[in-house]
C-alpha cells in the first residue's frame, strides 16, 4: 500500500495503480523505455493493472514478464467500462491520456493525465488532479511520493 497524506485533501491509502496502455505507457504499441524498471519497483507497494482496447494488438507481448494484470476492453462503451473497472477498487491512482479515460479518472482517488507524444484529450485532462508530460516522470511521483504531495497539497 502507498499511504499519501495530502494536506488539504486528506489521507489516501492507494492499493491499485491503473494504467492506460496506448499513449500512456506505450507509443505505437511498444512500451516506453524506462517503464519496466519503475513498474517492478512500484509492484512492491501496489497492484498494477493495465487497461486497454489494445488498438495495436501488442499489450500481451509488451506486458509479458511484468508484474501487472492486463484488462482488455471488449464492450462498445470503453469509457464506461474503464470507469466501472476502477470503481471496483479501494484506493486507486489512474494514469491515462485518452478520451475513454474520463470515467476512469472520475472513479479514481487520484487521476494523473499524461500529455506525452500523443497529447491528452481535453475532457480527460479536465477530470485529472495533475498533468505531467511522460509516464516515467508520472511513475517517479509515486516512487517519490513527497513530489506528488507537494504538487497536490492545498
């Protein structure tokens, strides 16, 4: 568990990290360099879930060997499906960039939008608690939680 006491916001006991795949942890279906090492470290404190429509058909191969569970979306309503998935967890941080991440962000305790090379959908950005450029910096916020606390304190 990752315990975050954020002044002005309260205590968060984070048990789950939910990551969108394409545009968030992968570019053109390939994992972003440096990600695997951070995932390995974070998996000691939280359960990590990768959720995706698997547009490029690469998620299984790319996540093989990583301590993550992979959830492939199958419905016609990916936004709602992602939101429902996250709402089933007690204590979740989500990271994503796509329009279909909006409901996931609403259900999360903390939502972090990634702009990255694919940009970030405006609706999702507006539902986020924080925006950061790339996934490695986003994961580093969790590996060094005082950085996250300093940014989100009120």
